[in-house]
C-alpha cells in the first residue's frame, strides 16, 4: 500500500485504542493526522468518521484507521461516503481480505472487543497487504450508487 499520512479517528469508546494506534504509527515512523476525538468524554462517532472520510476524499490523508466501541457506527458513517471503502476487522485475516479483495481505504477496529496485541496484528496485515486487482476491481466498480 502506498501510504501517505494516515488519518485516524475515534469516538470516546475507541479513544484508548486510538492512543495505542498513535504509538504503533510513531514506532513505525508513519505520519498521521488525528481527526479526533481528543478525550474519553462522551461524543458522537459520526462527527469524527465524517471528518476522516473528508480528509481522505480531499487527499489530505491515505489510508485511514477508525475506532469506536463496536466499530459498527463509525464504519457505517464512513461508508456513506461514495469514495470510502471501510472494513470492520477484529482478526488479521479479515484485514488481509479487505485490502486484497476490496481495496479498503479505511481500517475500522472495535475498541471494546480487541486488545493492543490484536490491534497490532490487524494493522500489520492491513498496512502490508496489496490489492489483488483483476476480478476484484470489477466488483469494486459496482459499489457506488449511481442514480
């Protein structure tokens, strides 16, 4: 994957795991932009999911990593954007497949259901897996809603 600056976002339930993500990125010398939240104070995942999606759409960052409690809410928010292909991952094998088959541009993790060690394995897989192309590109081309 051709990494630019990684965009990261979370809500309050994903804040602690996002702090670990920052540590991981720092250790790997990968630049990032944090779209929030900046504390564990209760907030809405959608605010930060939309901010991250816009950052990707505007070319500020690529790819993205997003976290909320279950991962579902921020994932749904991200995928409302036509150019975003976010995938929820709780094991490395899924992270591999969302990159290899779906060319996902945002990794989503469930902050309340995985620990730092699992997050590391998932991020390693996501960031080091290339898109396979071929028949998968045809399928991706059919994802956007065109009216």
